[in-house]
């Protein structure tokens, strides 16, 4: 029996972390030929060149597609999307996968799916049906869903949204996010190990702060962030950890 060729595409740490245990499962399946295509921020030295982490995790990278430009302006993103589609057309023409598996809503994933859709390659989409107000992700996510044949959602409300968007109910599966597997399978640091790993001593109370810019309204970001800092001034005895 011929192995099924499943092409998994990852463009950032964010979705690779969610896909990790899915990839491990595909890697171990003797009936599947895993094709792993790495693109986007994974190949950017500015963001840590995280394709090395993928290799260190024991995965063989089938193709690398460099498309990131050193800017996040609308013009640069549009050009990057165009380069992605050109590159993915060559990859799909060569690899000829039986199925493409993608997660999320980033523009490089949209470009890959658009190319796969033209090639007539079935697409399985993880994390469809969600809504993120104020950012460009929604348009990409819903477009990816409309080009996909199989849907694996985080919860029943997202499944319901996909069905209302016209997707076949029998092809929508409420599976939860695959990143939840890491909660059960990852050996977590204790407090001392964690403090050492980030070179930071936790306080009695510590805030973990993540700020996501609103890409549809990007002219007020400085003001918005200043408001966060102003609010934090009310917590004199707290320590703060900001993610980047």
C-alpha cells in the first residue's frame, strides 16, 4: 500500500507549538509520508531562526521557503504573500501531497493554502471558526476555512460558526486545540528552574503581560501601550514580565 503524503506547513513558533504532537504522531505512522514545509518567521534570524528548533526536535524539514521581508508594512506583507504563492506552487508541483495540513490564520499560511487550492490538493485546517477583533487575521482564517475540506476546531461554538459559513457538518470536528497535549506531556519547570531560565526573580505577585497590536488600527499603538503602562503604575509592589 502506498503511503499517504501529508504536507504540514508551519510559519512561526506560535503554530509550530500547537502542531508539535500532531507532527510526532504523523512521524510515527508507518502509513504516512510526512512532508514538512517550513517558512515565514522560522527562517528569520531576527526572530531566532527557529527552524533549528524544529530540527533539534527530531523532524526532517522537507522544504524551506524564505519569504519574510524585513518590514511589516502592508506593501511588504503583500509582496511576501506573492513570493509565498510563487514558491509554494513549485513545492506542490514537486511534492504532490495527498493532503495539506495547516493551523491558524497567518498570511503565509493563506498563501500556501491558496496555491494548494488551485492545485486541487485537499486541505485540513486546524483552528477555524474563531474570531479575533481588530486584526487582519479574521479574513485570512475564514478564507482558509472556505478553501479547506476538513476542519478541526477548538470548541463547539467555532464548529457552529463554520457550519453557518456553509461548511459541511460531517467534515467539521470539534477536537480541541492540539497544543493542549503539551499540558499533559511536557515536563514543566519548578519555580527555581523557571526563574533561572529567564534570569528573573519572581515577586510575591507577578504580572505576565502580552500585548498584541491591532493590525487593522495601527495608528494608536503607542497610545494604547502607554495606557497599559499607566495602569500598571497602580501596582507598586508587583513585578512584571513582558513577552516579546
